[in-house]
């Protein structure tokens, strides 16, 4: 076991001199490193002996003091500065700081190269690594046995906390809590300082944003400070990864004792085991998800016909076979996807947006009239609302009210995206839920056909369109439209008038001149003039009920065929 004191017995580096920090003379040396970059402080380990030419702090007293303080807090073995290059003698402020913190500050004669000194000291320290390697192997075997026996993340975290004598926090790659282990001697309790709710952010945004962007590429734990109510809490953060896949981060709440080199090695071993546990859990979850997806796909396409099967599978996947259900489908159109050129990146971004929408719907599930089940397929969110069999049937206005509330939530929290919400009818049994799903999709199809970019539609809103679109051929519909309103359509095209739209609004407002003028922001006399021109073009008085029905049907057909008519004209 090599200490700072042993350095002065090495004849190959004769002439080194300690000028301050004698209190740390017995500090252990694990490895020797060069420090010529102040940004490297976060990556240093306990018991490292640092060598420097002094270039980085030669003209900066504040940095000189900071270096001594930082190295002391990390529990580095000491600092050796090569003389005569930038310093004839070490600054008094560094000497005072070294004495204050007990960090050995050593002068190295000019004739020695830093690389040569590193080689000599590491050779002397190599004997210590035999013992360290044996201890490390023992811990590796212990963690490995826990994994084989199915102990899971909880047992690994508990073992790690007990070994390094500090609390442990494990978060996922989005910094949401997976697990934590408190330590009996922790004077700064985790429950007091942090929001320890699973699947929620543990740390504040200021702390998360202070983490280096390239942390996931590092294999070594970095030091960070968590600021809370005037306290500065030291943390060590290590990415939990397999290959290039990040599964989360291990955070040591360093409040009980400083970490040693052995602790950091154990921390890295534990992170590997935790990554394997996360990988295993992810694979299990993917199998469960696939089974769940297959069930809902079969349910919503009407492939499950057995009552016994549907009851068993429904209860297994969170549905109540005795409830009545209706379905809502949400179509997502995101402008964010335009920022990604390759297909894989676009798909990942769409997956993230869809997941966020599902989370928001569950967070606001109390807005629904019943139990909410929600999942996504590509750019569509499928939402099932189940109601107790004793509750009165859901009304069209109630279903629309809930849809509007969800629409407001999504538009508020999901930027650069538009949403079409289609609502199907409520059915008495879960066996016929596929009909409601088909109706919700049909509502979205018609909204898209009418060029709507966002909004809400119930299947019942388009009853006449469903009938026309599904039972009559386009050629027959077009022929019907041209015979009833063809002259008006041609007049609009030729003279750039809006008589078709005027007639549509006139019918929508129950033939009321005042209400129609108000809805169209027209003067009453202007509207009267337009109505008279429409009567003249169509050669009608707009009083015959049979003729009026035909005009209204023709207007509905116009909405169905508008794109085709524009292309043909």
C-alpha cells in the first residue's frame, strides 16, 4: 500500500519536497494522473495523485485556491507541481490552502519529466492492486450471484449502499425514479430533500441541466453538487449502460462518508449489473406489451368471438367485461417530424409524442365519466372509456365534453401538433366494442376528407355522410349533385361567388335570414340579395319541402366530393 510518505523513500525521484499539507502525509495513492485542465475535476477519483506543470493556474489565484479545495474534497492523495517552468516557488496562497485542507503540496525538481514520474510511482503502487483486484473480484461475484438468484435492482441497490456507506438513487434515462436505498447514518434524509415517487422526476431541472451532455459516453462517475436550502450536497453520478444503450443513472448521495477508489470500482460493477437487470425487465415488458397489443388488436377488429375468452382476456388486461364501453381515437399530426430526415429518427420522435399523449390522458383520467384505458398505435391514440353497467348511457354531449377537455389538454402540453378526435357510439357489451372503434376511425376519416386539421367529431354528427358515402357510388352521387346544384356550382366557379356556401349556411340556420347574416358576418340586405340570386339561378322559391331535402342532400354530397369536383373542373 503506497502512501505519500513513501514517495520520499523512492530514490528514482530523489529531490521531491513537501511544502504544505503534511497532515495528509499518510494519504494512500491508487494511481497517478496529470491535471492540466480545470474541467477535469469532476472526473477525478479518490486517492489519485495529481501532477502538473502549473500552466493552468499560473496567473489565477482564484483557480489556485479552487484546485486545492477541490482535490481535497475528492480525497485525492496530493498535488505535485514541476518547478522552474512556471514557478520558481509555489504561491503562498496555495501553501496556506494546502495546510488548511491537509492536502500534500509537493515540489518536483525541473529535471524530471511528468511521464517518467508517473511510470515510477505506478510501478511502486502495483503491489497494492493485487489486493484491490482480489476485493473487487469478490464483490463482482457477489453482485453476479444476486443477479442469478433474481434479487433484482432492489437487492443490488441495498448491497451497494451498504458497501460504499452512502444512500443510492437509481433513475431512468429521463431522470425519473426507479428505486432508491436510504442509509441509516444519512444526516440529510432523501425523503426530505427529494420527490421520491416512482416514475417521476427526482431532481430539479437546474440539477439535471447541469449534467454534462456527454455523460452517457463516459464510463467514470462524475462529481456534481445538489443545492438545496443553502446546503451543498455532493453527488457521484454514473451512467447505467450496456454498449451504447443508456438504461439510467446511478446517483450516490454522498452524505455519510467520502468515496474511496474501491467504492468507485464497486459502483461501476453495480451499474453493469443494474443495466443487465433493466435489460431483462425491458425484454419481459416487451413480451407483455406484445401480448397486450395482440389482445387489443383482436378485440378492436372483432376477431375474438368466444364470450369466455373475451371475459378472461379483458380482465387480464384491465378491462371489465361487464362494463359498457365507447371508443375515442385521436389522430396526431406533428410538425416536429419535419425536423428529422431519416425514417428511424422520425419514428422515434413520433413514439415519444404518442407516449406523452397517453401519459397526459392518464394524468387527467378523472375528467372521464368512467374507467380509462389508453394506448397508442403509430400516430393514433386509442382511448376506451368503460362505464359501470348501472350508470345511465353516455349522452352525445357528455362524450363530446370529455373529448373537448382532452383536446384542450393535448393542445396545451404537446407543441407543434394538431389533433383530430373521433368518437364512436357506446355499446352494451364489450363484444361489440370493435364497432365503436370503427366508428371513431370513420369520424376521423370524414374530418380528413373535409380537410379539417384539428377538432372533434362524433359518429352521430355525420350520419347522413355515412349513409351516402357507404351506400352510393361516387358517380351516382356526382350526378345527383350536378342535377340539383350544378348550376350554382358553375356560377361560383365562373364568377368567383360563394352562393353554395351561402345556401349551406342558410339551411344550417333554419332558413333564418338574421341568424345566417350574423353567422356569415354579412349585412342583412346583402344576404337577402344573395338568396334571391340563388333562387333565380336554381329557378326555385326554396319553399317546396321535397325540393329543399334534395338541395340539402346535394350539399352533403358536395362536402364528400369537393376534392374530386375541383380536380374535374
